[in-house]
């Protein structure tokens, strides 16, 4: 049954390599896209002074609360915008009335970001993406070595292991 499953080591290796590789690539792509968006906003965004009016609260599965400030500001065109600032979420509530310098896209003013943003989150995302990719490469190399060992081993995957057959152990010796 299982000894006929020559696909099994390949499937396990593909899973152990494929999933971390996809996660790593997704993290790096997301970080690069966010960086490009922030870079474009820094180049063409309009500055405004926003005031914290509320906090969005989110509870994690561990019971920790995170707070995201909800700010309001007025665009150059006079439109009043109220939006959460995802880049400033943290474990402490933001004080209502605090002023924050923001940059907004005149086309989509609700997608505002702090003018003095931190790149810590982007760097952490890229680092975790690279860690996942390194794990995938190591899993691939280890899996490839293990598959070749299994295929070369007598009775390993893909070879007849001798069950149900007479096995020749060498010379015939009679034991008295």
C-alpha cells in the first residue's frame, strides 16, 4: 500500500517547500506594494493636519486589544474626511484631540497616512518574507536529499521491498 506510494515524499516536500515559499513571496510583494504606495503618496500627496476623534479597537485571539486612531481633516478642496490611520495602530489608546500631520491622495483622501511614517512594519514584513523563503530553500534541499536516499534504499519508496517473496541471504548454510 504505502510502499507503492512513490508520490508521497514528493507531495510532502512540495507542501513543506511550496507553502512557506508562497507565504514568503506574498509578504515581500505586499511590503513592496505598500512601499511603492507610500513613496507615490510622499511625492504627490497633499499635507493636512488631522485631529484624533476616536479609536478603532480590535481584539486579538490572545485577548490583547489594539487601537487605531480615527482622524478627521479637511482637504484643500474643503472636503472633511474622517478615516482610520492603519499605520499608527498599537496597544495604547490614542488621545482624542491630538493633532497628527498626514498626507492624503487628492483622488482618494480617505487613504491618508501619517506624514512621518515609520518603515519598521515594512522592514519586518520583508524580514519575515525572507525567513519563509530561506526555510523553503532549506526544506527543498533537505527534502531532495531525503527523497534520493529513500529511492536508493532497499525497500524504500519505489522499490520492491521483498515482502511475500523468498529472500536470498547469500550462501546456503545448514545449521545443525
